[in-house]
C-alpha cells in the first residue's frame, strides 16, 4: 500500500516553476512517468521537461496558481489556473482553468500526470479569427 503523498513541496515547486527549475523535475516525477494533456502524450521525465520547455519558449510569463488540492491514497487532484501572455498576439493576460490528476508510486514520485482542460473554450475561443469561428460553432451546436 502507498503512503499518502505530501503535496505541499510539489505545489510550491509547480507554482514557482521557471525554466531553470526543469532539471529538478526528477525530484517529483518518476523517470518513466506518463504525462498527457489535450496536446501531448509522453513518457519519461525528460519528455515532460520538454513540454514545459516549449511552454517557456512560446509564452510570456507562464505560471500556475493551484486553487484546490484533494489527496486520496496514492492519487491527487489539483485544480489550477494557468496564467500567461501570448507572444504572437498583442493581448492582455490569459487564464486557462484546468485540473491535474496525479498518481504516485511507492517511492512517492509521480508516475502519471494527466491534465484536463477545455482547449476549445479556454484557448481557441480567445484567438483572433479562430475564436470567432469557435464561438459561432458553439452557438450553432447549442441551438
């Protein structure tokens, strides 16, 4: 049986994550961890680091604010806001609301990390051109 993980260090790390911190992901993730979000599905802590590296390459001031944490046994659920500015578009700050489901191994390291968020509502609808089309499609589907 797994011990209930202490998520405070991970939450603090996640909320203060900077590019320079990426080599330290192994403190929290197993070497063969699995990660999935609406755009990526990878295996390995280095591949997870690559996803975060891409985030820092393409967005200005990306950061996470964890709103809620629920821990049960060897699993946890984090509700978060992802705040950032898009480099390609001169717009104000953006916010994506999402959640992460984490599973932990016997050693307390994260073996699975799955992010859930609505890419259409939280991202595409906010983009110039594409956003108008997405909102129109949403209205049509609701009628």
